[in-house]
C-alpha cells in the first residue's frame, strides 16, 4: 500500500467516528445573531481533547464582542508540530445564520437520511471542523517523518466579517502560518472571491398626521427615490465584468428595510441595509465613495430630508497570492484521484473571512467538504445538509495534500 492508500484506509475505518463528531458539533447551536458562540468552542475543545488534541482557547474580550453586536466568541487553535518546516493552517468557522423557517428536519438534530446529514452549519462549515480534524488524525496515523506543523483554526466570527475570528488571531500574533486552507466545497479549489460592502442608510423626514400630510416630510418617498437610484446603479454594474473565472460582475442588494410608526402617520424615518458585492478588480474605497455619492444626489432632490450613512462591513476581495500554487496543485491532483473528476481552480462570488489571511500575506485556498454549489447544500436556507460521501472523500483529499506539503521525502 502507498501512504495515500493508508490514509484512505484509516479514514474509511474511522468514518463513523467522524460523522458522530460532526453530529455533536451540529447539535450545539451557534446562531449569529445573537452570536453566543463560546459554548460551541468549549464543546469542540472537549471533543478534540478525546483525540489527544490540545485546543488553546482564545476568548475575545467581551467589550469587543458586544461592540460587534454579538455575545461571546472563543476561537480555537490546535497546533501539531512535527519538525522544522512550514506551518499549514486549516480554518473553518462555527458561527452560522439562524435556521429560519421551512425545515423538515430538526435544525440542530444532526439527523441522517439518504446518505445526507441535516442541520444548520452541517455544510457551512462545521463539516470542515470534521474533515480537517480527521485529515490530521489520519496523517499522524502514518507515523511518517514530517517537516513543519499543522494548525487547526476554529473561529466564530465569519457571519460578522471575521475581524474577531481569524482577524483577532492574526492581529494579536497568536498565529502566523505559511500556508492555509479554509473551509469550502469539494469540487473546486477557490483562489479568489468577491469583496463585500454593507451599509445602513437612515432617511430622516418629519412625522405628520396622514390627514394633513403637507405638514410633514415623507421619509419613505425619499427612501424610494434613493432606492431607485441604487437599483439603477445595479443595472449598470452588469457591464463591469471580472476576469476571474467563477465571478461575473458587481451587484447590489437591499436586504432589509423598516420605517414608519402607523398606517395613519406620515413616516418620519426609514432605515434600510444594503449589500454591495465587489469583484476583485474593484477598489473598495472608490466603491464606497460612489455609493455615498448616489445616495446623496438622490436625497438632495427631496426637500426637508437628511440622510445618515453608516458602514457596517467592508470585506475586501481575496486575490491569489504568490506561493499558493503548491496548495492548488496538490488539491487538484488528489481531488481528481479521489473524486474521479477535474477540480478547477476558480473564484467565487461569496466573501469569506479567508481574505484576512491573504491581507496578512499568507497564501491560501478554499477547499473542503461540500457539493458543487452553495445552492445544492441549502446553506443559509431550510434543510441545510451535507452528502456524507463528500465528507469522506474531501477528508482524504485534505489528508493527502497535507502529506505532500509536509512529508520529508516529498
């Protein structure tokens, strides 16, 4: 048997344990908001300890967490040292959006049906808590001569941008890997992704009785004018194309709007939140300035109206860094061997907290357990699920890749 065969065999033998590990992780809720995620980190550390892995717990100060609108964050680092050489980090996030409605399976049940494991975060990205952990366990089962180290980074701030997840670990010098692989899907290796600007726009008018509307200033009518201007920009974005495979063009979405006090009252305030996705070729500073200008021009057409604009998030795009090719080559080689299909290197329209590693100069890619598309997994929708065979095979790909990167004879 080759070392690759031995890794595969170990993963097959221990796959039931891997599935149970993932079920335990899914059964601890990590709804964000509200973002009370420290309990999940404590449970994860406990489970890892059963494998002989010492998970260092790095609690983010409560004041910082509350300022971001969450309740608790404890990030985990497991470091496995094998000798002199480069350090490869494996990062997955445990926080996730609330389940929402429409589920036919218990959102935090970890139920298995038809070869699929159901539950919020089953696919994105508690699945890669499991794939990464068991890939490292498989690697160590070889007792081979290795150079370097592996770190598991399990963090809890992806949904709010990552600054208190990977950002916190990097900013405080708690880790400085040479390469990194972040949670992703099995049928592509992602080397670039979109950026994201999120803003809260508050339109102020003046409340009045609906019987005498001329005594007020309708904030909703002004908001409609602003929204129409933004949506007109959205149409123009279609002409701006990215050169990155897998990424099309910029786009804008208004995901939440609220305002007014009652049916018979002229609304004095309207608040809406927008999400502007930026392709890797765009300058985030210029994008934000453009959005603010569009809003200001539209508001200027409405007498008696004022507008406050608050930036909620600025997540920069991830671009390929020199040095990531060994990761791409190994994942593509072993992905083809294990899955029997070509694994393209491409971009994704999502944004992730992986960009923070890139901003720190750490070459990385996104790869892990999951289907061909986000849509197939039902991520952020009812009945999120993971095909267990994808979990098994992705674990093998990661284990083989680590062996290539760290094996003394490679």
